[in-house]
């Protein structure tokens, strides 16, 4: 019995076996196969002494049990049965041509052609008109469009033609001389064409069936053989193939091509001297030819042109067959399987045993979908069946040949035998097998290549059942080649146990399928578990980008957080928690709280809209940072300075809290946490109060009442935001802001005096206002106060004046008096100041710089002549020259500007008067055909009115419309119509 040799891949498996020596001493010389149905295939065997055997075999799928022990199972021997045996002649059967669809066989024996029914029930008949036949072949068609109608070309539609064309009738009804008998009528049912070589003649013959009159259409009798064409051939033809309109023949000298239509011929290529006998094989799957030169097979198309690479066989084959995408060659009791595209030897099977004693013969079904091949030695016949694609893949997976399994699936997908879904299925199957073999990274690589795999299939490897997502896991173990899913810890433990067992077996001399790398260097449990978690993490990270159902999204994100936690990957935990995610908070609260990952929990609360809980955590973290009860591992790893960590940690907590507060419209929540945020960073507090991100702004009264009085700058910045950004016109806020600024200015002024130990006059010489700034404000407080007092008209100047009355803020007092309309007092203050600077008394030096600064800021309000009179003769001219020039230029500028405004006003008045005059002097011509633009009545002699947009209406419509709105709907009071005049142009 044939036993396949050990190889990486099994494509063919032995289906049945028959020892012909039990029935005949003659050797097998020819084979043919015809598939009747899925459950029956007929095998025809021709022998050395002219016998023809008919066997029947069931090509159906054997069960797995039979497949697993095929060599010892008696059912294999019973799968083939001898149906019948007939003797055709007393010489060797050279060729068997099967016309299975009409139930006919053509047998070539001793130069003659014999015909018999396919079941060998009728007597064998010899076609005596054909003698000396050396080769016969059937015509095969790839498609109707590629083939010519030889019957039409040969004008053979009339079957009563001369004897040169109508040579032989088998059966009754028509004589050989063409005379019709009364009881039959010829009618063509189908045509079957073949060719024979007789000497140097190539004869094309058609087998025409006859349907007897009076019988059913299915009662087809014997047929007639009609010669369609004779073509001059070459001598010594040894093999022949007829595909479409091309007939390819081989001789010892080479291969030639003949056209069955034109009869023209040409040499494909010649063989070198000393070459072995040429062989031809039709490859039906692609409708190509295999031309053999020694042990090299060249694939060509129907025109003899090479279409693919060459196949190099291990030795010169006795016979060649085809099955699916493979070429089958037989020699010396061995069957070899080669892939047609890659040329790789896929499988080798020994079937003949020692001393075969003759050439081997191979036959296939000559069908693009054939799955059966028969090979015979002189005394044995073995049927091989192509394993189903899935079984081939399973076989490779069981042998741990994962790469070859994937290659096979990709190959079958390209050939259309498997779908893309199957490729995804196999990638997932390979991934699970690798995962249980502890090759986690490679397993995930295959998972990611599987479009059909669901992320929920890895859930059981992370969380034990039962859990929230247990029902989402598909209960599909694929082909049952791997254990059921289990937590990664169990997978690693079981894998390590298998490695230990394999090491023990290896020492005992038993081969195992465990990876040699693991046997030579067993991995540690911690390293394996870390690799497993990282790999599954990578798969879930990629899965997040896919379109998933909400429940699966929840599982992916939540379990991904579990894996990050197991790796203590704080950065990715916080990144996931702070981004848009589908984590289930209830599943993670306890885990993160117990492990101390409070920042992650705070981010998670915030992402789910649970701002109150998130702010509570940030508040606790800020307090624990300062107390040293909690440290951020990220901060610890980034810096060795404990003090820096505490400060930055508190700042981080306040910053994250402020982000939440900036978006919150809940006054209670915002004001509850405003205090501790302001204690850490007042800038964050200002950002919270002045945020534009919230939908509804906070009530100002509540905010003002909640601000700590000690946080003056926060108070001032909030009021400034209300007034400037929110454009508040509430005089209360304006007054509060002015009073707060004034109080701060006084305090700053006094602090400056105390720090410099200078008198009030000297302070002004140094700077009119202090330079103290903060992170909130970029300008000094006195500068802000002066700007606001000048710009706003809504505060109470008297109340502010009462506050600063006893201070040295003379500039501010001047502004306030000016607001109160007391310009004379303002000038007195400025003059007083100027006099103080220029003549300080008590023997002090004049403060010329302070005087210049005063003139620079307020000189436009003073009379230049009076200023010159007040200047001291000792004052350096270069200090005051620029300021005095500026004052003079400003006076001249104001004067000229006033003249321009005066003249422009007069021009506009003149232009308006002229426009009115032009409008009043306009004339409108009305005739009998003029109509009212509103009611369309004839105007005639009626009163009418004309609007500025030139529309004319009758007086009745004018009263109804009014004088400001025309018929067009334009209201001239709201939408003024400006017509260009001499001053205003288009």
C-alpha cells in the first residue's frame, strides 16, 4: 500500500489500491479516468495483451478516522471495485479516449481504432477503414469563442456525402455507400472531434451521433465517423495534443504546431541530440501545455508560446498528470507533485515499492476541477485524491508550519479556490496557535492581519469569566486546534509546563513539537507574562481604531486600562483616561484607587463628565503633595529634587482642576474649589473666573462675594474682565474696580516711599508710578488706575476722590477733578506740581526730570506762556526744549485741526443745501399712460407723489404708504438714501 513520505505539506492522499497481478499477468500500458458523479469515478486500464479493465471508485471525502490510518484500514482496499473486463485485441492497448457524455470509448490498439460503450457492456467494434494509426487525441476547448466550427468549414452538414467523407457507419440504418434505409433518419445530436496520425497524414474526424425516428430524443444509437480534414503531417509523431484550433505534436526532433483550420504548420522548438523521448501534457486548469525536454517541463499556451517558468523535475518522468495547481510526475514507483507557478516540489509519495519492473502511467480527469489522479505500475493501480484545501491547511497547522499554511491560503485565494474571509480565518487560527505556543508577538501580528477576528475574542485572556463582557465572546474555537481561551497567567503556566515536559521527553529521545529555542533556553515566567501583556495591549490599541459596537468598545478600553495597570504604564493610563474613551468607570474605580493611580482616576472621572469627583481627587492630591503623603511616580522619575516635585505636583493638580472649572457652569462647584486653586496659583484662578469655554457665565455678584479679600489682584482682574471683555455697564462694578485700583496704588506708593526712604517729591522724579507687577498684570497699578480713570465714565469719581484725597496721587486727582468738571482745579494741581518740581524750597535741588515728565504727560492742558514764565533760569534748556516744542506743536495742531473741522462742517452744510435744492427742483413728466407704481391706476390729472428712489404713486397710495416708506418697501428713515454731491462722490 502507498504511504506518503514525510513532507511539510500533504496535497494528495491515497484513496484506493488494486493489485492487477491477481487478475492478469499482463502489464498496465494505458490509463483513463471519467467522473460519473461525486460518488463514482470510472477507471479504464489497458494492458500489454489487449485487455481492457473497468474499475469503479468512490472519490468522496473519506472521514477523518480513515484518513488518519489509511495505510492499515481495510476500507481502502474496498473503496475500488472491478466492474468488468473485455478483450480488445492481442496487442498492447496504446491509448484510451473517453467520450463520457455520450458513453463511448475509443481504444487504440495495434494501429487500429476500436469503439465500445463506456460500461463495456456491448461488443467491441473495430473501425476497419482506419489503419496504421500511431497517435490519437481528442479536441478540447477552452471556450467556444476560441474554437472554429470544423463541421461548417468542411461543408459536412449533409450526411449523405460521398464515401470519401462518410466512411463508416456503426449500427443499422445507413449503408457505407451512403444509401438511406427507410426506417431511419439521420439527425445530428452533438459533435465530438478527434484527430489521428497515420503515417504522415493528420486526419481530423468527427463522431456524429444518430437519433432514430420514432424513438425519444434520448434514444441515441451508434454514430457515424466523418472525416473533416486531412493535413500533411510529419513523420515519427510520438505524442499529440489538440487544444482549440491548435494541434501540437512531438517527435524525436522537437515540437511542431498545426492549425486545424488552415493546415499550416510551424516548429515550436527543436530538441538537442541525445534528448529523451518528448512528452506532451495538456494542463486543463489554465488551458496551457507542458512540453518536456528531458527532466525540464516548459509551460506554453495554445500557440506554443512560453507563458510561465520552467519546471525542473528530479528525474525524467515516465508519465505526467495534472491536478489543480500542480503537475504530477511518476517514475520508478514514486509520485512527485510540483507547483506549476513556483516549480517547488510540494510532495513525494512512494507507491510502487522496490523493483517496479516497468514504466509508470499517470491519468487525470482532464477537468479544471478534477480532484482525482490515478497512477499505475505494471502490476499495481493506486488512486490518489486531492485533499480539500481546508484539510491541507489543517495538516500544516498541526505540524506547526504556520508560514507555509499562510502561503497556501494566499495562493488558493489568488487562484479563486478560497475567499478572503478564509485568509482572515486562518490568520486568526495561526494567531491562537502561536499564542498558546508562547509566541505572543507573532500571534498578535496574525491577529492584526485577520479582518474577521473580533477584539472580544481576546477578552478571556485578560479577565476571567464570568464578567461584564462574557456574552460578547464568540464561542468559536475555529478548527479545534488550540485549547479554549484562558487568562494569560494560565496560558504562560501551561506553556512552561509543556516546555518542562518536552525537555524531559527530549532527554528520553522522544521528539516534540515544542520550539527548540525554548528547550535550549527556557524563558522565565515574568518575561513571558510581560511579553504577553504587551502584545495583547498592542492588539487592543489597534482595535480601538476600528468600527466597533458600543459594548465591545467598552470592553476594549476598560481591559486596555487593566493591561496598562499590570505594566504600571502610568503615561498610557493617563493618556487613555484623559482622551475620549469608552472605559467603564465602575470596573476601574476600585482598581485605580487601591493601586494609588489617583491621577488616572481623576482623568477618567473628568472624561465621563464626573467633574465633582475629579475635582475632589485633584484637591486631595494638591494637599498630599505639600504634606508629602503622596508622590507622583511620573514626577519622581523625571526629577530627583523632592522640593521641585512638590511644587510642580501642586501646580499640576491646580492646573488640571482649573481646566475642569473653566468649562463648568455650576457656580457652586466653581466657587467651592476656587479658593484652593487660588492659593496655589492665582493665574489659574483668574483663568477659571474669566473663562469663555463655559456655556453660561457665573453670576458676578456671587463671584465677587466669594473672592478672598486678600486676593486683590484676582478681584481686580475679574472686574477688569467684566468691564472690558464682557462690556459691563454696571456702575457698581466700575466703582469697585476704581476703588480697588486706587487703594492698591496708595499702598504701592507708601511701600515705595518706605523702601526708598524718600519724600513724596522724589518718588515722582524716579517714576510717576511704581514698577511692581505680577503674573496677572503686566503694567504697574498706578498706570492701570490712570488709564481706567481716564477711559471710564461709569464709576463714581467723588467716591474715588474721597479715597485718595489725603494721598500724594496728584495725577489721579487731576483726572478725577477733570471728570467732575473742575478744570480750573486741575490746572491748579498741575501748576502746583510743576512749581514743586521747579522750586522745591528748603534748599533742595530742582527736580527737572520730574517737571519734564509732568509737562510731557499733561503739557497740553497748560498754557505754554505760563509754563515758560514759571521755568527757572537755571533749568537746562536741553531738558525742556523737546517738551516745550511738543507743547507748541500741539497748540498749533489743535488750532489747525479746529479750522479744518470748521471748514468741513461749512462744506457739508453747503452740499446738503445744494442737494435739497436739487431734489426740490426735479421735474417729473406725467402723461395719460403713466401708472401708479403701487395700485397701477392711471395717474391722468390726479395728484401724485415721488419718493427719493424715483418711484411715483398716486396721492391715495401716498397717504397709505406714508412719506418715509416707498412702494419698494424701503424705509428712508432707517435706510438713508445718499445721493452723491460735489463733496461726496461714488
